[in-house]
């Protein structure tokens, strides 16, 4: 059966996920997590959770899915060594430099690609597999059919698909809205969720134009993913509560196993947390070809972007001060959390939240509960105004709090090893086997032992096994003990002094622990490139193709088509000192068409062309053109020397790259010439598969030219929205 993985923002969330049907959880540490706002885990908490997972046959995946600079990688190395000692089931990574380190230095840790890498094509998956990734978390913007094609074309790499939770407006990993507008980088786990804030259009309409509906999959979607051969499905929500983890685990376990309680668990889940929902691109997006017409509902929430719970009934007339009649479709009890949405004419909906009180039944008696299907009255605060005819919603249950799970109730995890004990008349030798990878050399020693013939039969084997299984180590435990008896008497006829055995055992583990601790703190060897490869690049703003304004990368099909019509390439792409620059688009859904257009462009060249790569898939594309100069463009996020080294080793003709544009980066010692993009260059805020024209303006596909521009504002700042071939790009007008 397909693996069901849940988010764990805390120890309680992880245990609730395990208890309610999750096969595994993914979680972040207190550093280097893309969800800094979650409680996250210390190594000690993770160690105890690993014990809980091992006991119940569950898996744990640790996320280190942020972009990392050199000094951060140095701090991360000891953490990786501790994760290796915990035998975690996988590490989810965004930074390609970190991925190269894990693949070479920590091969025992399965390497998983984060959705932050924005991989949405077969070549993207293949490129990551060549770097050592065994599993890829695909972008959320893919349809079932597109996932099926990737699965068929790349059958030997595990694939993971999001099935539930919040959806970002822009591609994960490509969003620059937060860092540009608030100086908080989404690629550092600091996203300020600009997409969940309101904007105004040219007609004065206000709304949450970029706030996506939550993804919510049904049983048929899950079964189709299973038929395709997807190994794992994933639920979003490390910032959410243990109640959410429990409810989502229970709901999707019920769907996967076709349990009859799926409807009831759905209601529990909706009450725990829910925005407006849809099937997302998996099932709620019926445009599989650019020429297709969409007919599904909008993917945007539009007027309200937060938790709205479950509908509980309709409010009737006022029966007195702050008292209103209600007709209920759900049970309501005192202190339940309630919500009413007041619809605005041009502005977003206004939420009025309050606790249930003042409940009376139809006969006017005070009650603690009103039943589903009944009528009664309820208190509504005066700030709601005239609420007659509005829907009453439940956003929390007063008795829904879950019990906490004490981390101390679980023993810390210890790495399982084996022992061979060799006993002779005067000594004992200890050899550890199956040791942690940190102990790269066999570790054994021999100590004197006063072995004597026993006066009566001894349970020596049982006693030795029990003693050496009781490990005093901080890191290891003995699971298998082999005893070799080199004396001329049976083991049961030998007297072995317990105090000496225990002392020798403790000495072995103490020495081994010291070796491990020293190895944990050992820094990686860093090679300094005295002469970096390649050359410096122009300011990035100078490379943006005029024909695709304001987007800083090329429309390959348009360029290829214009070249066929005789337009000189210098009129289509930026040219500087006799060199033409072709920055590839980071998003593309018809990979074969894009590669064909690239081939046509490069076939037309009668001048030097430099191609900019912006997605892992481009690495494979450019390996087919070893003679073409390539530069690592802005979306390759070169923030450390290891990423630069990895790209140099891929076999492309790499002549330079742009340093990570979200933070100042010291590139001294890099093996590749790194260039600053320049202060005057800002990339798009959002790149989205959600069509602004369709999802926000409500205009259908019929008669659409698939090329539109709009202007919106927020707090006196202007933004340009461009829709090109159904892909929406939002750019800050101050940078145009």
C-alpha cells in the first residue's frame, strides 16, 4: 500500500500521527527548517521519537529544506552525523550543495528531494537521481496525467506527491515575494505569506487574489496514485496542531483502507482546520493541454484566507439583545468556537469569532447543548451586526484538546551493533561489529580476565548476553552477541567475575563513545580553488530578453518561431559584446516541446550563445550541447561552494554563475567564478500555474489569447500581473 506521511511540527503531533494511521512523519530540527514557526525538534526529542517509530514500525524523515551558506553547512555537519547515528529513514533537502555532501559523506542516509527544488518534469527527476537522490517530492502543480508520464518515464526513482493541505500560489522554491517585500526569505523558512494578504485591482475590488484553496484529495485520487505506482503521499501542515495531525491521519487512513468512518473523520478534519478546498491540480484542474478549456471552479479563496471550519447551521431572526435564533445542522455545545463571515461588497469577508454561550432550546430553556436538526437561540456579539440569514460555522470544539505525550516516556534511540566476545583462561577480547559509519575502523581490544573453573553449573551465556546488552553508551546498544569460548571447558563450567566483565564492558563503550564524539565534531575538508573556473557575468538585468518583458527569462517557443521567420537572434535575446544570452524558463510543462524549441534556437546560432539554467532539468538538457557555454542563473541558488562544485561536475560547459540573490554571499574560495546579480535586479515575486484571469477575475478560457497583463496594488505599491500561456507571473512595478 502507498505510504502515508504526515507533518510533525512537534512531538505530540508526531505521536498523534502515528497513533491515527500515518506510516511516517516528516519533521524539522530547531535549525535549518523551512518551517521556522513550527516547534520543531531537538536531537534529543528526535532520538526518543525514533524509538517510538521503531517500536510501531513507522518511518521518520528529517527536513533540511532551506538554502544554506558555507558557514551554515559547517554548523550542519555535526547534526548530520547525529542523524546518521539515529538511522533516520531519509533527509529531505533543497540545497544541491548539501545534497552532494550527503551523497558522498553520508551514503547511509537516503537522500530525498524537497518540493522546494520545483521539479515537475521527467528530466528534473532524472537529474536529481544522478546526484544521488532516491526519492523526489514533486511540485504540487502537476496533474494526475503529468505524474503518470513522469512515473512511466522514470520508473526507478521513488516519487512522493502532496495530497492535502495549504497550497502556495507560486511554485515552492521559486517564490520571491516574501524576501522582496519583507526581507524574509521563504528559502530560509521565514515566509511571511504574502499570498495570504489582500490586494486591490484597477476597478477597486479587493481580495485575497493569491490565496489558494487548500488541497483536499478524495479516495479515487489516492487509488489512482496507487495504480500509477507512486510510493508515498504527503500531507502539508507542520505549523498546525496535534489535533490536525490526528484528524488528517485518521481521515486519509480511512480513505486508503475504504473504512466506513471516512465521512465522520472528514467532519473532524474540517473542524480541526480547513479553508475552502479543491482537488488542486491533481483532480480540480482539467487543463492537461494548453489548448484545453478549463471548466473547474476557481483555485483561489478570494474573499477569506483563514480557517473557516465546518458549517453548523443558519442564523434566523434576532430574539433579543445579542440573541439570535438558529437552525442547526451540527451539534453545538457551550464553549465551542464559532465563526460568522460578514461578506463585504468590494473588500474581503470579515470574520466574527466567538465562543458558544447563551444557548436556549425551542422552549426557551437554558441548555448546554443544541442538537443537530434542532432550533434554538444563541449569543452573537454585537460586532456582527445584522447576521440574519448568515451561516454559522464551528471552528473548534471545546473538548477537542488532546492529551500531551511526554518525551521522557520514550527511551533515547541507540544505534544497534553486534559484539564478538572471545574468552580464554586469562583474558577476554571484545570486537564490535556493524558499527556506526562514524567509526570507520574496526574497534576491538583485549583485557585480562581471571577465568576459573566453577564449582557448580553457571548460566554464563545468559549472564554475559544480558550484561553486554545493557549498554551505558550514549550512542549504541548491542543487539547481537556472539561468544567464542577458547577454554577447554564448557561455558557453563566457567566462573567469570561479574564486576570485571562490567568494568571491561563500560571501558569499551566509553572509548567508543569518545571516538564517536570526536568524529561528530570533525569538520569537512574544504578545498580552496586558487583559480576559479569560468568568467564573470554581466549584471543580471541586462540579460532579460526584451521580447518577454517583464519576465527575465526567454519564451523558447516564441524565440524559435521568430527565428524561423527570419528575425535576427540579436533582436530577440539580450546581446552583450558579441554574446547572446538565453536564460531558460524555470517553469515548463511540455518538456518535449521546450527541448525541441531549445534545439531549434541553438541550431540557428551564428553567434556565441550562453544559456542560463534555472531548473535541475536544464542540467540534462545542456549535457546534449557540450560546446555551448552555460551559466547558472538565479534560480539555481548557489549559496555555498559545494553547490558550485556539484554543478561543475555535472558535465555541462559551465562558465560562471550568479550568487544567491536573497542574501549577501561571500564567494571567496569557490571553484567557480560567481557574479552578483546587481541591486537593480529583482526577479518575479510569484510564478504560478494558477491563471489570474480564470481564477481571480472569473473569466473563462473561451476566446482567450493566453496573453494578458493587469495591474494591482497593495498599500500604495503597484504590481504587474502577466498571464502567458496560462502561467501567471507577478512582478513589483518598482523594479520594472
